[in-house]
């Protein structure tokens, strides 16, 4: 292969002129005859790497292996995977690998194949980014988000143009593309900021929501300014008529997308049954439209990267269409094609151009750095003027200046298209690598959302008075959770003198959209007129509130967020509502014969997160077992003709058991509730014992129980765990609700020998025992953990 490159720059102000002479072999060699055949024939010209198929496979393997090796070293420093992908490309660049038959052969046909695969991934990424974005949220953004999003683009752009003008006063800002490049320096990328917030696990935090809203505004402003700069450049170079033609065709393209394609996709959604999946034919039609969008953008004279993105914006976000596109395409795009593209961007990096840069490239680099600094200052000052904490303001400022795959991909494509020169691309690559490396580390250092959960105020049931309103949160994942929670409160026979303020939080997995939602349903008509994520949940609890008027007040909320960040919504709501107790559904449900009806490990992970972070006490509700499939049996706590509900508390001592007993006393004040306290005492003094403080608090609480005539107190001497298990097995069928303390990592003589059989640590030894298949019964189980006091 012959390959010669020549580059010439006039004064740095005119178009970059590059001529490239390339020799390609026809017909191209794609599929090899096999390694064995090549070895047998021993033809020197027949090398395995001369075939594009095996060469691409080997290149992909080398890229992913090297990326993972680099990331395993850098992730300890807090650097993102994106940096490892870029560095892998730099290490595989022609600086180190220039042999014709190397795995990363730099011949034109090799680069074109690998680059095409990567570019396809980048275009898909832009399309999916548009699918995830919800432009309607821009109308609901607060003044703070609008101000940050707008000013962090416009003000740095003005400073950038001023700086470049002062550095080269005789230049024309538009003809030499300076205005267009200045827009790219000052622009904000919503996908990059969303990726950063997701990686730092602060997407649902207060700062994360503000950053996303500001990024959405900034991305739209950047898009408008970019298109405007291209039109201005066209007008100066080709005349006003050509510019007006571009404007008209671009507007026609948008009209077709908005008023033709989007209604068609909405029609597809309407034809999909509620909670059903989109038809495969509809899915393929949308993908086909995406594949054709670059061709249409060329016809309508729209920058080809904007076509897939605008088409993605037209797709209705969320289920069923948006979520189907994201769930089916995002894993292979984010996991395979996009990393290849990031690495190919690194392959383009050549530090030799850094030394031999033109004056124009240096001016652009200075302008980019000035823009970055001004963007940081503006992003910092606006939150400070809005009385935002200083650390949070600094964290937000770093978030708003973040750079990533969108900027890297844009400059790479502009470099390939001869819009910018290699030296400008080299400078921009260095800036992106530095910013993308520093920002995650500093944001993580400055902002820790769990700090606000360090509550020094006691928010427990023990510390709430009996005649005081008790504030609770009940979480709902699936419809069966609704009936379980309602039946739990019906069993407690709610009364006016001990009222409950119940906040119901319906947790919905974020799918097909990038921005989390938090909806207060008593305000839903104002905030979400076209969507109802929790209609059945709202109706059920409204009826429950009417049935228990003046004894309970209910507010229903919906949180649409990633499963691994749902704890943020729960803890934030608990902090805002001064909650004393959170009720979480258990992740597993059983049939009456002990077989598993359903299980969700994401719910289990969420429960662990809440147990570690919650600013109040917590209860995990294990639903009563159901009859076999096809049978229809009511919940053990459901209303029936019985005049009494039997509730048992298993007490062994400690703060969790005291909290469980306090809850039982609170919900058993009605005469129709029969409460039994079963106190297990060790028959010997062997094994761990309670502290003196715990023993005094236990005795004080039990003294009231022993003196009460409204409940039953049973004291049981046991030697070990098996004896405790045998006794519990004999009495569990007498109760509809059993309340126990979690007692995490506390093994007393009463539970000795049971720890090694404990399957679910989140519900403790006794909770795990009572929920096991050995205990046959229809009782409901509530495991209680008192508020954990944490230090900074």
C-alpha cells in the first residue's frame, strides 16, 4: 500500500488543504481460507491479517483486552472507562504499531473497516441519546436550571470569540470557522453529563437533577447555535441564497420529523396494549428510519450527525417504544460499538502535531482553555447567587464543564472530514482527556449525597408519642404490594387518637428515557397531564383513605429512576417528610407449599441500600404465603369475619427488638387487635450477652408490657437456636402478623446454631427462619430495624 499525506496551511485563516494518495487492493480480501490452509500453503503473500474479517476480530479482541488492563489500573484512581478506551487507542496508534501485518494494521482498508464499525456505534449512540431525552422537561425546568444552562453556553462563547479576535485581530471570525469551533468549545453535552452522573451514582440526587436540567437546556442552546454557525458560514462562503436554501430545507426536515414521523410512532404506541411490548414490525420500522436518516440529512442539507439525533428526539420516550429501543440496542451499542469508536478516536491521536502546530491551532487551543475556565466560573457563580452550598456549587461547576465521547467523536469526525486540522484535533484531544480525567475525581470528592442522611435527630417509633401523628413511607414495586400494605394497616385497626400520615412511593424502573422523574400525584394534573405511571396505585390508596377517614392521610408519589439509585428517592422523601418508619416489600414471594412465586434481586439490592442509608427506622414486609397457582385465597391480613387480629412480637433484646415492640404497641391500640409478646430468654449464660444499657432499656420496656392487661406476655426459656425454632414452629399458625427485630450480626444463645443456615441477611436470623420453607403458615412477617446512628 502506498500512502502519502501532505498538509499545507496558509496563514491559519483559510481552509485546511490536505491531499491524500491511497492505493487499495481489489477485489478486497474479507474471509480467509482458514489458518490451517495458509500454514500448509506457506505463501508469504497470504497472511492471515491481510483479510479484513479475521483482522477486525483480532483488533476487537486486542482493543477490549488492552482497555480492561488499563482500566483495572486506573479505576483505583477514579478515572472513567472512557479514558481507558482513549488511552488504549493511543497505545495502539501508529506510534507503536506500524507493521503492515500487525493486529492493528494501519492500512487504509484496515482503518476504514474498524472506523466504520466504530462510527456506526457513535451514530447509534446519538440516536439513542435523542430517544432518552424528553424535551417537554425544558418547559418545567426551574429558573436556576434555565439560567445555568443558558449562561454556561452563551457567556463562554462570547469570551472565546473575544479572545480569538484579540489574538488575531485581522481575522474573519466566520470564514475561518472560528465561530463554529467556539460553539463546540462552549457547548454542553447532555449525554456526557448524564453518563457522568450515572457513573458517580448521583443521577437521582438533588445536584444530579439540577445538573441534568441545566444540561438539557445547554444542549438545546448548543444545537441551535451550531446550526446557526453553519448557516452563517454557508452565507459568507456561498452567498445568502444558499444559506436561505439550507435554512428552508432544514426546517422542512424538522417539519417532516415532527408532523409525520412522530405521529406515526405515537400511533404505534397507541396500538400497543397497556403494559405490553411494542410489535417487532414497529421496532424494525423505527430502526430502518434511523438507518436512512443520514441519507435524508444529506438531501435536506443538515449536518449528518444531527439527523439521527433529531429522529431520536421524535421517538416517544419511555415505554413501550422508547424503552424497547433502549433495552434492545443500548447493551450492544454501549458495550461493543461505542468502545471501539472511542478507541479509534485514540488511534487518530498523533503528538507530533502538538510540536509542529500552526499559529491558528495555538489560538484555537487558547480559546478552548479560556472558554473552559469562563464556563467553570459562570457555572459556579450562578448557583452561589442562588444560595446554593459552596461545595455543591463547585461540584456543579465541574459537572457542567465535563467532556466525553460526544466531544471526542465530533472532533474526530471533523478531522476526518477535513473541517479541522490534525494539530487542532491533537490539542482538543489533550483537553478532553484532562477534563474527563479530573472532573469525576473532583465531583466525587466534593459531593456526597449520603451526608444529608447523617441524621442526629431520633426518627424512630420509640421516640414518637402515641397520641402524635406517625409518619410512614410504604414502597410499592408491583400490584401485589398494594394489597399487602393496605391489609397490614387494616389489621392494625386504625383509630383517630393514633393517626398515621402515610406516604406511598411507587417505584418504577427508568427505561427508555434519561431523566428521572419524581411525581407528586396530588399535583399530577399540573406536572404530568399525559402520563399516569401509578393510576391503579393512586385509586387503591384513595379508597383506603376514604375507608379510614380521620385515622389516616395518604399521599402517593411515583419515582421513575434506575433501580440502583432508587434508594435516593426513598431517603430524600423520608428526609423531606420527617418520616419515622419506612416499609419495604421483600424481594421474594412464596406459595403455600413453599415454592417460589416471584423473586427480584434488584429489590433485594435496594433493600440493602436502604438498610445502610435510611435516616429513620425500617421494616421489611414479607407477604403471607399464597395458595398454589390458580387458587384464589385471601391474604392472611385481609378483612374477614373474625372479630380479632392476632399479632405476635418475638423479643430477645436489643434496639431492633425494642423498636419492633414499640411498633406493635402502636398498631394494637384497638380492642379488636390481640397482641402477644413472646420473650425468649437464655436458659444459660453462655455466649454473647447484652450490654448493661441494653438490658436496662429492655427491662424498662418490658415492665410496661407485663403490667398491661390488654396484651399477653409469654416468657420462654430456651437453650439454643434449635429449641427456639421448634417452639416457633408450634405457635406460628396462631397469628396473622408476626413482628421481629432484625438484630443484624447479633447472635445470642437463643439463636446459636441458626446463623449458618441464614439465607437472607437483610431480615436477620429469626426473620429468615420464619420465612423458610420449614415454617408452613399464612402469616405475614414484618422485620424491623431501628434507625442506625452513623458518623461522618
